[in-house]
C-alpha cells in the first residue's frame, strides 16, 4: 500500500472537494427531471470528460480490476439513487448528514475484510451518533411521513457509499483517480439506467436548456470536480482523515440550503447534527490512534 502523508495542501483540496459535493442538492432540487434520471444523466455527460482525463491510464487496468471497480460503481449508483430520492423528500442538511455516516460501514467492514481491529472508542462513538440521529429526526420543525422516508433513504445511502469508499480507497493505491472514476461511472450509468426504468418508468431525455443546465452543473461540479478531486486526495490522505473532512459536508449543505431554499434548522436538529458529528469524530480519532 502506498504511503499517505496527510499533507496540508491535500487537506485543503479535500475540503474544496467536499464543498463541491455539498452543492449536489442544489442542482437536484432545481432539476426538472425525476431524481434517478438526474443522477443517470449526470454520469452520462461526465463520461466523455472522464475518458479524456483517464485515457493515458486506462491501459493499466486489467479485466479483474475493471470488474471490481465496475462493482464499486454499482454501489455508488445505489448510494446516489437513494441520495437523490431523499433530497426531494427531506432537508439538504439531513440528507448530507445521514448519507455520510460511512464510518459505521467502513470500521466493521475493515474488521471482517481487512482484519483490522475495531477501536475501543467505536461503540461509544456509535451510541453518541445514534442518539444524534434520533434527536435530528425527532427535531423537525414540520414533521411529515415524507420527511421520515427521506431520512431513511439518506441513511440507507450511507451503507452503499461506505462500500464504494472501501473499494475505491484500495484501488487508489494502484490507479489514477480519473481511471477509477471513469470505470465507476460506467457502472453507475448501467445501474441508474435500470433504476430509472423500474422506479420512474423510463429514461427521460433533457431536451431543453432548463432541463439541461442543472445536469451540467452536477456533471462539472460534482461528478467531474468533487468526486474526482476527492478520489485524487485519497491517494495522499489516510481514509480516517478523509472521512473526518467529509463531516464538513452536512454543515456546508446546511449553509447552501439556507441561502438557496430558505431551509432553517430547529435548535433540536442542530443539536442532533452536533451529536452525530461528535460521535463519528470520536470513532475516527480512536481509529486513527490505534492504527
């Protein structure tokens, strides 16, 4: 495994990447296409750009590597599918927070797959985070069944995103971020295409500028910019530090949602977010100290 030195410049680049990822909800909310279709076209439009960036590195991928990364793309697509569906059902802050609880996937999975021991602080952090999630969900200013379904979808998205992160993190030891994301995007297009047909009745073509602009925003800002930059930083930051940096995403998303959609969080929701962040940070700090 290549050495990751956690250099300061890559910390700032990762923060920039997370800021770009947090903008995803803005484009999804403004999109005139259904949520799964929005995710599908975001990946389709990104593919030519990613091929251009990855063209010199694709020869390093063997068939087995392509298959593994393609499977990672399937998990990423399932994360995106649930994320986009959640985004139109609950707040941007809740969606970004609940869909980023990947620590509780990464740590147990590392134990069973990579034989890494579970840190002592994991269970304490897990309990604090779970309490935070409960406070967050119960603290809604205008609770509704749709909000709760959206929260559940966002929470489910974190499971699939955690698996994607584990696969891409290991792949980043040997391959460039662009090559990984190119193959990942192919897996995402396949999965989201099937999802759009099953959930939304088919694939809808963005045949006007109003439909096209939010998709292009997602493509350039999130798929090509945010994820590619974050994947690049994964080659220089340890997975624990990278995951802690991603905890900034819900806070940034909350700021975006306030300015773009006038979404205000109740004091109870803010308390829940703080508890979740503290819980996940505790897990990551303990995990890092015992490596």
